[in-house]
C-alpha cells in the first residue's frame, strides 16, 4: 500500500475549498441578469383550484411574471415521472395519477405547487407570491394510510380508485403458509416505520438559464444524478432535447436520496428561463424543504416469524402498507417493493418468505428513497423479529442469530437475492469483543444502583447495494439501466482527468477515485483530478445513490484504466523499441522484460500525443479511454451493530452509552472516508429511532415543518462510535468493493429499539422512542441487575 | 421579511421617541426569525443594540441589576451575577446555544415572554422587578399570559432587578427546539419559598403553590417526592402531553434542588 | 435603502441595503462571500455562524444594519493566504466534514468555543457547545475529534480575529 493508494487513509483533496469557504454550491451561483422565483404553495392538503388571479402580484413592483399550471400545459411541458413500473398481483400495472410541475385544477398536499412568481429580487418574488389570489374549494383530506384506505375516503387521483396505487407481492405464499402451519413457535409484531424528512443541510436550489443564440438551456441544480435529471427533463418532461440541455450539479451539500429526484421547482426554473428571457434562480428555504422534499419510510407492517425445531427460522411473512404521498416521485414505487422485500431474508437462512405490499396515495408530500431506501425498513422488520423471537424462546439474541446465519456462499434466498460472499459470524464475534458484551451485566447493575435502566441491542443487517445489473433491474421494472461510465483522459505531461458519471455530495470521490488512479498508474495523487456533475463534460452517468459509486462507479474507472494500460503499452513498445508482449507496467514504469530499458508513465503519455515514434495508421495518437461498467450482481455489505442505552425511568430520556459497529464492506479504498460514512449513517439511524418523525395532523398540515419541531440529532444526542471492519471481498467487481454509504442508517434503528426494549423487558415501544414514550413504557419497570 | 424602516437608537430617550408604531429590536433572536417567517410585520424597528446605557450588570444594595440589553453570555459568565444571585448565571448559560447567547438579551426575552423561555421563571421565582422607562413592575404583575406582559405600548424595559438569593433551576429542553419544555426555578428568599414553572403552562410561566407549601416546611428535594403538577392547563404537543409535562414539573423541581 | 459600513475580514466595506437585509445576505450577495451558508429559517442549524466583534453569532438572525461599524470575520477570513487556521487544518486532518455545507459554521463556532473555553476541551464540553450547529453527514464523531485537535493546536489565549 502506498501513502495515497488503495487502503490508505488519505486526507480529502476536496477539503481545502470547503474549510476555507470556497465550496461552490448552487446557491452560490449568480448568473448575469438573473431573476428570482418564489412558489405559491397550497396551504390546503386537498383542494380544487377554482381560479387564480395574479393581477395584484403582477402589479407589485419588481414582479416580472406569474406562471401557473395553465401556462405549463399550454407549453406542452410534460408531468413529472415515476421511473419504476410495479405490477399488481393480477399482473396489471400500478395506478399512477398525473404529476404536473404546477397544479392543474387540483392540489393534493400542503406545499403543492400552484404558481411561480418571478421577480427582480427574491423579496419582491415573495411579496408578489402573497398577492396571488387563489380560489380554493377545500376538500376533505386523507393524511395517512388509515384515512386513505377507508371506504368513502377522499379520492386523491382519478386513476387510483380508493387511493390504492398497487398491491404487490413477492415470494412463495403457499410454501410460507405451510411453514407457519408447522411452526413450533410464531413471533408476531406490529411495526410502524416512521416517516422521516431527509434534511441534507444544503436546501435544494436551481438556476435555469436559456441561451437564445444557441437555443439551449443550462440548469444548475442540487442533484445526485445530473445525467438522469437531463434524461428525464428531455425525454419525458420535454424541456429540450439532451444536446440542448446542460445540467450542472456543482458542490452539493448532502443528498441522502432526496436529491435524486426530478422535482417541480427545478423543472419550472429551467422552463421559465425561456419564458421570461432571464436566468431564473430558486433556493428552497427549510420550511419548503420539509413540505416538498420527498420524505422517507412511512410503512405500517404486520410481521411474523415461524420457528421450527432447533430454533431454526422456517418462515417469514409480512404485510406492509406503504404511504407514497400525494404523487409518485421519481423512484417511489421501487422503495417498498424491490428495495424492500428482497432484503427480508436478512443474514439468515430462511427457506420460505412471503411479502405482500399495498401502496397508497395520501394527501402528504411524496415519499421516495431516503438513505437505505427499503432496506432499513426490511432490516427493522427482520432484526426486531429475531430479537423478539429469541426473547420469547428465552435464548440469547446473539446465539439465536448465530443458529440461523447463512454460512455458505453463494446463497440463494427465496426473495430474488443471491448473496455472493460474507462471514456473518466473524462480524458478530468481533463486535461482541469490541463492545465488551461480557461486561454488560456489571454495567447494568451499576445503572440499576443509580435507579437507571440499561439495555443492549443487536442489529445484524444486510443490504443490497451497488445498484445494479441493468438487465436484472430492467426485469423488475426499472426504467433505466444502472451501469456507470468513466472516461480517463491522460494529458501529454502525464496528469490525468477522470470523468465519472458518479456524483459526490459529501462522499469524497475526488479523493477515493484519485487513490485508485494513483495506485494503478503509479502517479502522485495530486496529478489526478476527478470531473463530475456536468453533462457537458461527462458524457453519461447514472449518479450516486444506493452505495453504488465505489462498486459500480470505480469499477468503470478500473475498466477504463485497463484500456489505458493496454494502449500505453503499445506506445511504450514503440518508444522502448521492444515487442508489445515484452512490455511490463508496474509502479508507474514501463519496462522491457529481461532488459533495463524503462520509461515512466509521463514519458509514454507524452509520446502518445507527440506520436513521433509510431505511425498514426497502425496506432491512433492520444491516450484517452472510456468504459461502461454493468455489474453482474448486487453487492451485499453486511455487519453487526450493538447499541447500549441507559435511561432514567423518571424522564425517559434515552442516552446511548456505547455503540459498536463491525461492517464488512469488502475491500476498502479509504478507511477514513468509509468510517465517516458509517458514523453519519448511524446518526441518521439513531435519528429515526429516537428523535425524528415527520408528523401530519388529520387535516394534512405538516406539524413538523421546521427545526423547532422536527428533532434533528445534535452532537450532544450522540456518542462516539466504536467502528471496526471485517473483509470478505466482493466477487462481482474487480475491486472487491461492496459499498458503505447506507449501512449505518440501515443497521441502527433496530439496534436502538432492541436495546430499549431489552432495558424495559417488554416490546411495547415505537419509533421515534421519544422521552414521553419511553417514560410511559417504563412505568412500573423497576431497575434491576441483569435478568438471570 | 416584509419591508420596514430601521432606526439605530443612541439612548433610551431616543429609542422611546423614535418608536412610533414600531417595535423595539433587542438581540433579535426571536423577533427576527418570527419576522423572517412573516408572522410578525412591524413597519419600523428601533434597534437598541448601540444604546450603551442599557448594557451591563451591577450591584445596588440588596439587588442585582441586569440592564435590559445585557446579553445572555454576559450574565452566564459574570462573576458578580454568580455571587449575587448564584444559579442565575447557570440559567443564562442554558438559554439557546452559544451563538444565540452572544446576541440574545434579558430585556428581549422578558418583553417577548415566550412561554418556553427560561428568564421568566427566574424573574417570577426571585420576585424580580422589571424596570421600564416609566415605572417599576413586580414580576408578580408583569407576566400576564402567552407572549403577553404588563408592558404598555411604547414602554421600554431598561433593567431587571433581582433580589439577592440563590436560584435553583432545572430545565428539560424540548428535544427539537431546545427551548424549555419544562423549566422549574426555586428560590427560598425574603418572600419565602417561590417555585416558578416555565415551558409547560398553557398561560405561560406560573407559580406552583402546592410545591411551595411543601418546601416551606422542608426545603429539600425529598419534600417533593412523588409530586407532580396538575395536568389541567398544561400545554400539550407532539413532544409532550399535558400529563407528561405535569410529571416532568415534579422531576425538574426535585432536580433543581438536588443538582443546583 | 440604508447605507451600512463594517470591517469584514480586515477590510472596510460598505453597501446600500434594504433594512430587512440579513447579515448573511449582505455577506453572500453584496460582498459575494459565499462561504457563509443558510441551512434553516429558525436560527437552529448554525451554517451561518460568523464572528461579530469577536463573538460567534448567527448571521441569519442578525440585520446587516445592526452591524454598522462592527468587525466581522467569516470563514474566508480565517486562513492566512494558503496557511490554514489550526481549526481548519484540524477539520481536514480528522475528516471532520463530508458535504462541507455546515463546515464553515462549525469551524467558526469551534474557534469561538476555544476563545471562550480554552485549548483543552473534553468531549462532553465540545458536544454541548455544538448545540447550535447541525450536521447531517458526519454523525459528529469526527467533528468532535477535529474540534479537540484544533483547540489543542490553537495558540493559548487564542485570538481568531
């Protein structure tokens, strides 16, 4: 390992600009002549629009234009799309209603986009927006699944009778029912997977700009996947063909899924820039973000686990209701289906699994992928079930897990996935040692002596990442391929630019990707730059989500580097006057086998461009290669997290005393960055378990629309984390990488709840486990030394 | 924010004279967020930030005088405060976060009388006197309900006078906003035992007379064992029901005595 | 419109602003110092923290006109040319940032923390003092490490300004 190569904890290259305030985020961009957009949003969860009177707004000083759904329809701008087709049990397609960027006749959630006011200043736009008079006919609202599915519930979309989007299933129902019929013990749980607001610290923003000279658009936007944004804006929404639309996602301040999607505001900004003849800028404020960024989770699940002889799990059955909100966001339908049910086998050898998922429209913000997307929901189901089952069977929860671990690979689950590599026992063992599980009894006794309750909870998670083989996801309904692209441009002096379709919004690609190149080409890491986030520079890409940039994005770079090496060897053969088959390349040097003839990488790069040593007919000058990498399988990061909590039953405030995480991410490029991803993921998972919940009242008003009410985890809510790794290389990509971005958020919630319920001695608590809920649950629970 | 005009006052007299239909701007830590959300819309602001005579802490006989524009950080770190009214400096150090404490002022807090603010509990428990440009108001008469005070239009708080006594205060912060969900201030002083509760009362800060009666006989945490406030009249929201808040009042009262 | 003058990062500056202009918008839009960020509307996230007359404040909750005559330091004013402030260096060394959006506010808060609390800061103190700064990426683990390291590396009796 070199100081900057694969496996080295290299300090991040991008940090100089961030720590000096020189990052360049979308809101930092001002274009000449720019105007400002402010959206008129629905104050009602459900209403017909009888009319919109913009005259007073248009008369307000500085207001340039007020645009509504009629304008967007007149321009034949298409609606926003959901890019994953799900089919009902009977084979019919899901029932999706239209999703216009500006409301056409009806609004369906608080914050829905009614009109946009464009003005000389942001203040004037906002002042103008207040003067747009909208005549609403308020309709009854259905703010949650229970209300939406009731007979006589308000009809949100004509296309979806009874607000049912789809009823979908996966697995063998008959085999699963049979397993339950012969089970020795059945564990049952009712689970609410609480609704979350993603909250990247940078709110979304967009600047749309139209150039009359070239009849082309540029959209600067806070996107995790600018090429997908361009594809959707071109092919489906019809803003402009791809060669006339440039999408730039510069520094982006976190995404966690919420910046994957193609939203109304960005669409309107780019469309409106031609209409008003000015660049149009919109920056979301935090309250708008709470109202309109796609939320996450929001499942209600009935889950059952069947246990046979020898404490072996023989079946798992779930019925999940998923709230998809008022419209189907870009990948909404995939989250409670193919990103969820295929993970229900967890780390366990379960012969029969059946999942039924019903998805519903409600008068709430759209729900889509949020860090983990489906996999945290699945993991919560599985890890709560096994924990509770172990307790009911009076077994040590770790031993119960051990008894059911998958131990041979490859392992085909009954729900699509073929696990390729792993060693779950190794992670569990290491986690128990690092955590000092043996010392828990003494710690519990010490807590009890202070009148406090203490509990320990496990979570042995698995996830499917690196999303993923295009043909496979295509067969499951995905509207796009999920490969990744890379281009390696070697400059004449031997420096290198990597153009990648992955997008970094905190993940540190400028460092990690450069480590791979430095390692492979034997050149200093400072000689490598990573170019991403601009459709005019990078030809095509699928972006960053699903922990895929290492496994898929870097594999594409690796494949392109193979081509670079092959071509460079041809050049080296001419330069060193040797046969191509005798050229060897190592540590940045080309040598001729059995001789002392050598040339460094820079010399060969220069010669590739000077092209004096070979004829252009036999070898093309230049050194630039590109590659598309389409994986053969998902990747399967897995690990064990252990959470230990302590709380005073007098107030119910849960303090996390210690946290141990042992993850198997396959091969690690930069441990500093990987550990950082684990830390952040855990914090978001703890947020879900203890603090966060997006709450609507019955009328569909969002109660938690600011940090005054939506509880974000802060530094004093969290412990330092004890993070370790085990490694089983991933066999399906050349680097052996599995992915690490979502693991913490997937692992953490059940670990926390298992710890709290361990302390309580009963299972009756839901997320977020707020102080009041814990206080209520702890009534009558007496702090005792370790049970038995 | 809506448009407004701004006057940087140079003295109390100048501030009061310049007010008209406007509002005083102290540290702005509540007023400005409210205006940003367009929930408040004063057309004119009189900025007190440069009024030197409103700044500072001093001892005057039996009382500690905290002038209205004294920032929370100044109270939190004042040796004089810690000596004259021990516990008040700790309370000031629990308000908001460090950056908020660097701007927020006692006068602004008291004038706004947010039902979840900390200072009202201290004022009421200590039976402070709110001094304005025109009169002196006992804390007993000053706090009149949610965001409501005895201040008249155009009246400006110039100082708060605290009788010297030890202040016991414990706070249960709202998990999201970090404002007090329950804050209990307890003082045993010249006026006997006074227990003031902020954060939870449906009408704002209030005296908890049942606890006062118990503490009169035995000024200790033990005297309050098992006690909780009456849930009727308590605020209730997603962070805590009236019942939970009523329970926490007892917990925080005991902690105030056992931990401070 | 009102005229406002102040000293920002050691340079006298002035501008014509509406009285409703927040300090953060004066910095970002008038002076184009875009390192100071806006992450919320309610004064909780701390992405906008700058120093005014030596104390950390939330520039989204302060009017520009209230800062007439003040000395303001932003994240852009912390480094000496290419030489990073010890706190900036510590955030880089300890991977105390991911997306970078909360980072300027975190660093300005951390420097203020050291100015008030000294160079030796324990974990509990650091976590408590970061109450007004929200990070969504790092889980705070490496921020806490960075603040402790940066504090230790700042000169004793440090003055950031």
